[in-house]
C-alpha cells in the first residue's frame, strides 16, 4: 500500500525546503524583531549564498523598520536588490500594459494572479517577477490567446495555461490561465466565484481585476503545493509564506469560510489543509487554529503526500537533469541524443510506477 504519514511528509518538507539562514530571515521579516535578534540572525548569514527572495525579504525588513541598524557591508546590497527588482519590473510592466489594454479593448475581463496581484496589494514593495499571470474565463481563453499572438507574442501551450514569450527569448512575459491548476479535475468550478469577488483595480497603468484577499490565500496555498511537487526555487516558497502572512493580516474580518468554499468546490481540501499545516511549521501563529484543525480524509491525505513527495524527490530532479531537447542545438553542440533518450525512458518508467505502489514507495524511501 502507498502509506506515507502526514507528519513524515511534512517533516521531510520542513527539512528540505529552506536553509536555517533563510528560515531566520523569514522569521525576522514577519516578526517585531529586536536589534539583538537581527544581529544574532545576521552574524553567520551569508548574503552572497542566499536566494534572491531571501535577500529581498531582508531588504523589505530594512524598508519597514528604519529603527533597526543593518551591517554597513549589507546596506548597499539590500538597497541594490530593491532597485534591481524595480528595474526588472519595468520591461514586464510595459508589456503587461500593452496586453491588458488589448484585453480591455476586446472586452475580455481578466484576473491578475500571484506576484502581479501582490504588487498591486503592496505597491511600495518591489518584487522579482519572471512573468505576469492572468486568469480569463474558459470562453474567453481562445480569443485572449489569439489577441496576444496578434500582438507579436509567441505561445508555449500547456493544459491549463499558455506562456507567452517575445520572439527568440527564453523568458516569459505573460502566463495566460484558463483555470488555476490544482490537479483535481474540478479546478474550473471555482473560476466564476473568483471573478465575482474580485475588485476592479488599476494594474501597471492598465485596468484589471484583483482577487479578494481570501481567494488570494486559497490560490497561494494550492500554488505552493504545485511548486513543491515541481521543485521550483526555494525563493518561491519564501515569497509564498511572506505573501500569505500579509494577506491574512491585510483584511479586517478575513473570512476563512471563503477559503474553505474554494477548496470544497475545487475538491482541493486536502491540498489546502496540508499546505496550511506546512506553513504553520515555518510561520506559526499566522493561520487560525480553527482552520488548521479542519478535518480531512486521512487516506486521501496520505495519497496526496505520496504523490507530492514522489514528484518532488524522484521525478523533478530527473526532469531538471534531462532538460529540454532542441534538435538544432543538439547538432550545433554535439549533444548526445542517446543520453537524452535514455534519461527520458527512465523518467517515463518512473512516472508510471504509480501503478505499482509497493515498488514506488520503495523508490521514494531511497530518495528521502
């Protein structure tokens, strides 16, 4: 049987996600830190080795707490990362404004998601964004795709979204979603509720819809699970925890019943509960005990833990090792096709071991 207890899975994730130094910075950024606590945390913290988002959190703390003194050697770096993110955002803002105005003129409503939405919630806090995520209704997805292509952007299609790039560039500009991915098969059922509760806002010199704080918390929790299974950067996890803590405290009378309703309608109660419990380990006291104590089906939770950790510990590292295979590049660099094919075959085999629980659990245990 596929048995992996919730505590075992959360213990592994807690060890694997953030370094002790990054946990210290996250704790500092979300607490009323004293000068002594800051000095102690930074005494052995290597700013050169830390992920960008961790350095950014420390820069946020410096911005929020002018009463604290930071090491003279760090201050220029912290101010520099804020300016770097402001500069990096300029290109994205310009392209997003072009896209958003095109959608406005076409009468296609869209929600701004993830980092773009948090930038609207906290305009004074620069943040690193690789692209701007937008959600449109299913009926508007095809017309919106064609509009972006007509504006000159190149589509890279997935089941739930299309990532648009500038011609010849690797980095994305906008990620257009037809639903929020949760791996439940019921994701689209919650879309209309997200639009109904959203508010119209000015977004980067254009007009868009901003999700309600409760919906943002729900989206952040299910997206955190996806990021963990795909082994995205530790920085994305740091940003998720920081954003969640802000969103919960940003609205007087925050309604947890909306988060529960989103999870129920999209069949993602287990995902939301597991990610909430994980966050509570890193940032205790932010989420209410009543929400953390919500009942979930134990067998379904164990199954979810198994799939999450199998993807994270077994499949994701192999997929990153394989990379994308581009035939012209292979010929130009003499990249061995046989090695690529062999690794793809191994990945294909391991991915299908879900059908053989005992063997799959044995392989997962060797990676934990």
